C-alpha cells in the first residue's frame, strides 16, 4: 500500500457544488446595494473567505467587518449545503473503502468549518475524516501550501505517505510545487484548465470509480 493518508478538498472534489458558488459574490454585493463587475467570479475564486471579505471592503467600501461579511456569505450558501448539494458519484463508496483499509483522511477546504461539517454529516461521510481544516483557520488561501502542510502534520504522516485530492488549478499547482503527490478530479468549473491540470497531476480521474486500485 503506497499511501497511508489522504487530504481531500471539498467543493468540486467531494461535493458537486461549484455551480452553487457562481452567484454568491454577486448576491452579496447586490444585498449591499452594489453592482458587481462582470468578472467577479474570476477575481475571487482563488481567495479564501477572509481574502474575499477584505477584497469587498477595499474595492467596494463595504461598511461591514470581515466577520460580518463571512457570516453574510455563509447565510447565502447555507441552505444549499444543508439541503441541496450532493456528493460526486462514487464518493461515499470510495471513502468507506479507504476507511476500511485504515487510511487516515482529512478535509482541507476554503468553506466554513461548521457548514462543511453539517454538509458531510447530512451526506453520511463525516465519520470518515479525522478532522476538517479550513483556510480561514490559518488565514491563507490555497495559493500557499500552509493548509496542505498543516493537514499532513495533523495526520501524523510524512509527505511521501500522503496524497492530495483536488480539482482547481491554483490549488493543484500549490500542492504540486510543495512536492505532494496529487489526484485531480475533473470538475466542470475547471474544464478550461483540464489539460494543464492533467500535466501537473500524478493521477487524473473523471470519477472516483476510477480510483479502485490506488490504495
């Protein structure tokens, strides 16, 4: 068995949720009486919640604190995570297969921790993970490797014993530059970067059904 542990991204990797984020920034700004730029999603998609909140404050003079903005954004998406968003195909089967083999797993996400926990619990896979760590906790997005390094340390394994599961190009670049082995999961939101993602990845899959032989 090559790997002893796995670090999973959440949105676009375990959850079929990326479409739910397309309008979040626009809705937030509209609620504040502000028109959003047409390329807002491109601007904020690589930011953590903290970084997005500061961007809104600095760019649009939003008169709310970072914590208040994050709370507002969480409310916009909360119902989707609590009632609508689903796991990607074969995720549940795959996670329980790894758990049965003693593979230690965690979630490293830019989503709020409480919302992540509630969604994973509703979907019946929360107990597969040792812990959830968020970009907000360490105040840096996945444009830097901190969240992957911290996850590895908390799992108690070396870099050679852990593999990272991601779907977005910026996070894939970060993890790969830091020397992590990487599985990239196809997501519609990243299709324009598919070729570059394939080239960076140790494994590229369209479905978790393809992952039967890795562990």
